[in-house]
């Protein structure tokens, strides 16, 4: 079998190229979307348990929300992502995190097998299943094979990661062709998806387009969405790895040459080539866009357009709260804040807020029914209980241990309101530093008779737990080191679900003013810590006063509902990518 011929499906006709030349002459590139020319969204991570794919964190949650919002808005949209045949579940046993690998079968999630596509790796042909699931105007297109492995298995920069990324890029691009789809735009959700744009560049060049024009064409139709702040932290691949996994999949000598020239000292960072192949570039919050420090190959600072992440409110907000937003005219039927939503928020009173949160508590209790805390205890909260939560991936910059730096002070604050403190967050497999932080945090609690009974760690943080906690708690803590969070979306779930937010001024939170929430800031770590306790105390006592509760809740929603709305985010993308 001639692999080269087998896995490439040429452009159906050369009319694309003619159209392109026409458009360039008139200085007007057409990028109209249609069902055959969908908005394509490429992501190595999707967090969509309902559709059988469990992600690692925010990047995947965003991808799932973006697709769901596109579906609601009727946007022709194709999300291309790997289907991982296995995933990890974490549990806590005798203070140790236990990891279980469980197989996942795509057939159980309503995917249809389409066909196989082949890519080349390590001198062999790798055959990938193309599967598809249609959801309204959108579809999830996946490539997979039994040994594909888990999300983020192996080190970044490893052969296996490159294999997964190449499979998504070349395999996914071939899958689109198989389905008769041409991308109106290719949105690359982070650089692991670079190879999709590379596959397109190669195809155009191979089909007779002049190389430089193919570069222009690909660039004009590719959006690189950056979620990372520091380019220096990015893993590199070696030339020898590209010889095994990438070059064999390229047919055009010009593209091979172009790519080879991008190596420095035998290594490459995918961001440098992604910047080259994508003329459109976006960051995920206003602050992130300002501080992201990326250089192109010439050493010039890269500019990103700010399109702050949003969430699919129908997925993350308790339905009774959504009904209330609509009843009082705060949100329209597409979940966009209405023109006069600020005035309409005056109709949200403290009785209603309390009532809605009590109903939300039932959701939390249900979620916790088969999820014991670190002591093996099944929690069930009463109406009179007060809940503070900290839920997010256990990574250093998010500082899960910060509130425990002064355990006595934390205890006093919580005890004053008889409050519980729930922690949820997975440690990345193999991250010993964070694993030890979690252990020592739980150890600290053991030595205090109040914290022992009132601080709960719930293992295996996932969508259900995120939702249950957003619905059921009263105060949420979000304290990333300022400048480290690209956007964050957990806090959006909390604000939309009427929790009071205690947060540092970072990521998407910094899209709003500091006065809009319980802001933790300070010139140094000690000041910040002091401020955290003060604000936590304030947020807790705000719940005891009807006027304060209404005032702060309205303030949070006034500042953040427009940010939170996933429809707003999709509108921003559509305006940026397909200007009228
Ligand atoms: C919302 C959500 C996230 C996103 O978290 P951030 O760190 O706030 O971006 C991660 N994991 C799960 C399970 C979520 O539901």
C-alpha cells in the first residue's frame, strides 16, 4: 500500500485556490461559514463526560462549553479532538492517592464509526479510527486507536505526546476530508494542535498552490488561542522526533524545508511555529493578553486579541437560578445579559438568593452521596450549615494551601459561623510536590479539633463535583498568584450561582473592578494572606445581613455576567473571525 496516497484526500477541486486568488486580488478573503465549511475547533483536551471524554481542567472545560454554546446558537461547528480509550480515577485511601485506570468505550457514548485514516509514525503506518457524534449544528469528530493512551500520559516533549498531537493534527485533518468538510476557520486551542494547520498548509501546497500563497492562505484562516503565560516553560521537541513522527506525514518538500528551518540547535517549541502559521491570535482574558510574554521567530513580542473565556450557563448554573435570571429580565433567551440587566438585578432580593441557595444545597448533597471525604465520611449538609469551598486543579500557582498557612486564624473565622470548608481538586499524576502539599494540609487539620471535623477533601474532582459545589456553597475561594491564571472559569460558575467570591485580581476576574468582589491583594505574601483572612471573614458575615448580601451579589453580577456569558464569548469570536 502506498501510504502517501492512501491517507491524503485531495481538495475536491481547485476552485478553492481560484477563489483564494480572487479574494486576495480584491483584498477580501471570504470566510463564510456553512455546514460544509464549519468553524473548526482543534483541541487535545475536551472535558465532556456526557460525551465520554474526561479532560484535565480548564482547557477542556472551555472546549466543551464552546461547542455547547455554538450548538445553542446554531453555528456550524466541528470540534476535533482525540478520544482517549482510558482515563484515570483518583481516590484517597489511608491518606494516599490511589489511581485507577479505567477503559472507556466510544460506542457507549453514541459515536458513529466513520472509517479509518492512516498516518505514518516511526516508519510504520498507524491506523486511526475516525468517529463522529452529531449534536445539532455541531459535531465532535475524534480520532482514536486502542493504544492511544490517556490524556497527558507521558511527559510533555515525549514521543508519545508527539504521537498523540500528530495523530490529532494529520489524522483529524484527514478525518475532515473524509467527512467532506472544509474548515472556514481553524481555531487552535493551544499549540498541541499545531499539526492540524500544518496538514492544511501541506495539502494546499501539494495541490498546486504556490508555497508562499499557501502560507498566506493558511495564516489567514487560522486562529491560535493561547492559554499559557510563559513561553519559556514550554516543552521542546527534537529534530529526531520530528523525523520519526512529523516529516513522514508531509508531502510537500517546500513545507518540510520551511519546518526544518524553524529548529534552533536541533529543538523546536511548537509556539514559535504556531505563531508563524496563525495570523489570528487570541488570549483568554484582558490581563492575560497584556502579560503573556511570547516572541515570534524574529524576537518580536506577539500581540494577542483579548477574548475572555465564558461558560455555558445552561450547563453550569442551577436551573432555578437561570429561571430567576430570565424571569426578572437579567438574561435573554440566548443567555446574554439584557440591555438593562443592571437595573433588573435590583429585583434580585436576599430572600430569593437564600431560597435559591437552599435548593442548590440539595444538588450538592446528592453529588456527595457516594463521594466520601478523607475520613470516609459521607457528608450531608443541613439548611443551617455554611459552606466555603476551594475547588480547582491542585497546581502550585493556585495555592490550595494558602488558607491553611495560619490554621488558628482560619479556624476562628470558620468557627464563628460554624462553617465547613470543602476542598476538591485533582493532583496531576506524578506531581509529588502538590501531592505532599495536599497531605500536609490534611495533616494540619488533624491537629485542630475544629478543622478536623469541618475541613473535607473530596477526591477525584470532576464536572459533577464542580457543579454540585457551585450550587451548594456560600463562599468560594480563588487565590492564584497574580499573573499566573490565564482566565479561570471555576469562579464564573460560583458568581453565576450566587456565591460570594474571595479572589486575587487575576485572570478573567481582573476583567472587572476590584470593588466588585472580595478582592485579595497586597504588596507581599504576608499582606496578601492577611487580606485573604479579612475578606473571607467579610464574605462570611455578608451572608448575615440582607442588605449586604443583596448589595454584593448584585455588584458581582453587574461586573461579571457579561464576562461569564458563553454566548458573549462566541459572539466575540464570530465578530473577530468573520467580520461583516
Ligand atoms: C470548571 C472546571 C475547571 C476549570 O477550572 P479553572 O481552574 O477555574 O479554569 C476545571 N476542572 C473542572 C472539573 C471544572 O468543572
